[in-house]
C-alpha cells in the first residue's frame, strides 16, 4: 500500500495541498484551512484499497468537478468521479465502498431527480 500512499503524497505536493495522516474515523478536505487560503486533506493511513479510494475522494473535493455546487450530492458525486478517474487502480471493493457512502447521503437527503449526476455512480434501487 506504500505505493498508493506515495501517489496521494505526489498529488498533494504537485498541487500545494497539505496532507495530515490521522488514526481517527473520518477523512476530510479543507478548501481554506484555518483561513490561510491553503488546501488540506486529513486522511487515515492507507492500509487497504478502500482507504486509498476515500483519500482520493477527499482530494476530489479539492481538485474535482462540481465542488462549488450548492448541492451536496453533486459535490460528493464529483469528488468520487475524480477519484475513480485518478486512482491508479479501481477495485470492486472501492466501487462498493463508494456506492455505500453515496447511498448514505441519499438516505439523508432523499432521492434527487432522475437526471442527477449521482445516478451515474449509484444503481437505482
């Protein structure tokens, strides 16, 4: 998994993004970290393909499409699209983890219209 961590570090270095590793539960992206104008991600140690996908998803919140939308579902879908496009590998466990996370947003926010971008990633039930 070290080569996947290096991939994330390289993307951060190439884009001036601060990266902090943590042992907590949630990974996050910060567009304006502590009012400095700097971008930062806080990610768990990469110990599986899924933690790699989640870290790439956080980078997608800083580098991906639809991140200035007022629609949280659109921002989440855009971040995952960026992650899928930019991951060195995309394994079935990464896809199922993405779908599970996106469905949790759908459970809270409700289902958007049929043309919403999220349906490009989440199978309709």
